[in-house]
C-alpha cells in the first residue's frame, strides 16, 4: 500500500474564490517519465504559468490536484499552492471532488483550470469570474469557435442560444460532432451549488470516467443559468498533450517575450534565433546577435553586446561588456569586460572590471581583479588574481591533486610567462614574475622572479642588468627561460 502525505485544508485565511488547477494526468502522449505539467516552456514548467494566472485572477493561494503518478507535481508547487490527492484518476469530475474535500467551507467560488494550458491569461480568468457574477450563474465557462474541434468537448445550445450541456467527443453523436463551438476547460463555479451536486456525477458509458463537464447539464436541471464567455481561437487555450504541441507553445511564448524586450530597448539582429528564458533580465541598449541563448536567472547590463553563438546560464554581466561566442555558467562579469571568442566561464567565475578574457580561456571558481589580462589558451581554477595581473598563454593552475582541490593566490601586478604551471596550493606576491615554462611549486615572494622546472626564485633583473638587445624582464644569459613578453 502506498503511503501518501496528509491532505491540507485551506483554513480561515481562505479567500472567497479559490483556483483549482487540475494536474493529475500523467500525459502519456508526451511519452515521458516526467509528469506532463512539469515539462518546460522557456525555462519554466508549464504549470508555473498557470499558477501565475490563477493567483493573479483569484487573489488567493490555489489548490493543485495531483495523483500518485504525478507526485512530483506536489513537491514542485508546494511553495505556491496547496495540493489535493486524486488517489485513482477517474476523470476531471472526480479530480474536482478531491479538490472540494480539501477546500474550506467558506470558499464561495471555485475557478477551475487545467495545468496543461500555460498560455492562459489572468485577464481572461478575471472576465470569466465577472461573467458568472453578472448572471448569478451556477457555472461560467469559456467557449471557442474552433477551427478544428476534433477530439474536444462540444458546447450544445438550445435554439434560443442557451447553453444546455457539454458533450465529450467520445460520447457525441455524429450530428453533435458537427458543432464547432468547443469547451475550453476553464470554469467559474458556485461553490455551494457544486458541493450539493458533485455527488450526482455518473461515469461515462464510453470511458467510465466522471466528467466535470456533466455539471453543466445538472445545473440546467436545477434551473440555474450557464454563462458562456466566447473567445477567439488564437491557440492560447489549447492544451499541450505531446511534444509537437509543446514546441508550438514555446515558439508562441518566445515570440511574445522577444517582442516585449525589443519594445523595452533591447536590440536583436535576428529575433527568430534568440532564445531567452523566462527569468532573464536585460537592460536598455543590450545587443543580442544571432544564435544567442540566455537561460535561468541571467542578468545583462546596459550597453553590453552578446555575440553570435554565446550561451549564458544563471550569470550576471555588467555594463558595456562584449561576450563573443563563449559559454558562461553561474558566473559574474563586471563592467567593461571582454570575453571570448571561445572562452568558458564555469560556475564560480568572477571577472573584475575592465578585464580581458581572450580566446580558449577557461575560468572555474576563480576571482579575477580589475584589469586582469588572460588573453588566450589558459586555465584558471580555484584561483584569486589581483588587479593588473597578466596571464601568459598556456598558463595553468594545477588545482587538483587527485584527492582535494587547492587554491592559488596571485597578487597584484603579477606577470605570468607563457606555459607557466602553478601547482596549488601556492601564493605569488604582488609584482612577482614567472619565466616561460616555469613550474611553480612553492610560494614566490613579492617582487621576485620564478624560473625553471621546478622554479627557482631569483631577483627580477634591473634594466641596467639586461644585456643589449634583450627586453627588460627577460632572463639573464645562462638562465633557463624568462617571463613572457607578450600578453
């Protein structure tokens, strides 16, 4: 026997209207182990968008109905919604019965939504609530004159136009299937009437399920009105049942999102190839080149240009930066920084103001100070670099000894020669230098030079000590290697 958590009841703080979100169906046509409503659109599970609209329209904490097969939904929505268990999925009517068992007695109106309709808008739900109030109706529903009603419930009216019942496609006659007005699956229902009549639902002869839609005929039997709010068939109220519909919904959502950012002062050279997730924040005068992907809680500052082919996840980028064909993950880039092309900032990277991170550079869990130059083909892991430090090509911090990670501390104004290897833990003092190919295994005091493999500590030659024709800072004759003269 499966153990299930106790079901909460909405208490004295309950509002007169509570939204009930139906999310008990596994969604077999998605062909996925993930419950249908947890599949993502623009970086968020689709049910999150439904909850946004429900909370905005009702002004109260919603109630989500889940089943044992969709238990992951319960934990996902816990911070924003209460939950009710439909122990055996027996149709939408039974799901609503499970919701009523979890609602407080002082709830006077129930707003019913489906968790797989993520494009629903709060203003439509507010209009639905208003339509029920104006007619004092038992039920208000949203109907659509569908272009293709196949498989959907039909709204059956009298000759005078009164809504009499809803018939599901599987139960409909051939004549009823010719009706193009369909039920959109959104309802506002008088809670007191619903409590009295929910027990009168009977299983469908075709499927054995209890249909929520049969409540319409019950209300008419009681002489109660049904209010119908007619809306255009713009695709917003289409439920998502498979991956193709998921992709179309994401496209529609992305087009709207990109349009909002364009109107907010963001330049997109080819909006159709810019992929932004819901949590991304962009300042005015940001430029996004083609084939850019920004995910998670990424924030981009004013005047920054994100170059073609860049992929940025959960990162903060300051003002007036240039990111070119690079990958940034959980990183922070301060103002006036250049990154790329083909650089990789891994989680924990922090690049200081006016720094330059060039091609094929990698940074992980490291902090670079102001105006650090790491121009090409180098790796900095678990390191701290002071202001105005120069990182020569091929520099590597050997931060892992096979058991533990160790840190490398590099001071201000340090000059690292080409192919320098720093075996952590190691500290280089302010103004120190390394020669080309140096393998540094011990600390280098401030103002000193490390040469060779393993590196030996030397005084940095003074300009007067350098032979004619040798750049200042290069190794004296007879020493093996010297600091790199090129950044």
